[in-house]
C-alpha cells in the first residue's frame, strides 16, 4: 500500500499526492533549461507560463526527439496503465514529458514518477551511449480541480507540439 503524503515538498516544488486524484505532471531532461534561465527564474516569480515557454524553446540535447528514446518513454508510460494509474493524455516533447493520469488506490504519484524516470534513464543512457543524469530530479504536478480544468489541461497537452511550432496539427505529432 502506498503512503500518500498529501501536500509536501522535496525541497523544490510543492507536490500533492492523494489516492484517486487526477494529476497533470511535467518532467524534463536534466539539461532542458539553460543555467542562465534557471538563475533568472530563481530571482523572479516562477510562473509556469515562463517555464513552459523555455521548455518549448527546445534547449539541451533534446534526447526525447530521437524516435527510439521517445518510444522507450512512451512504453514506460503505458506499461502500468490500468494497473497503477489510468493514463488520460500524454505528450513526449523533445526535452520534456507531459502526462495526465488518475492515480489508482495504493499507488503514490512520487513512486510512479520515480519508476518512469529511473527505468527510462538507464535505458535511454544506453541507447544514447552516454552516462550521467538524464532527468531533472524534480517534477511539476497539478491536481485537476474539476472536469473543466481537466478538459483544458488535456487540450494543453495535446496541443503542446503545435504551440511549440513542431507540427501544424496535433495529429501530426508522433
């Protein structure tokens, strides 16, 4: 049985973990935000819109732009779908991942993210013939307050590649 922590922090972003909650999560590659952007964000109000713009700019090595690594991450997201969570929407961008999932009883959000990130980091590093940190150690999460919030969030996830200028329509993104 998972230990659900409610509101908590790991020293960075606040997180909310509760059973049977629909969550929007974003996790990113370790090099996805340039050092100068991180420093600027520390000095100003860290708005999610600014972070989204910076991530969509495609900084870093963008390992997730490789079809083999993107497929590895997608398969990891789908692996426990229906068992530990229900995956409602997801998008793998070149340097970050968005997912909307409903936590199932007995499974904590932090454990799910740890599973995705640790498994894929090892495999992706092997595919890319590299070593070192693959994912940034923290993640962003927001629980869905109601059906309207969920609909807007799913639309955001599906339209992210279009907004970032990576394709004309969401259906053209792999």
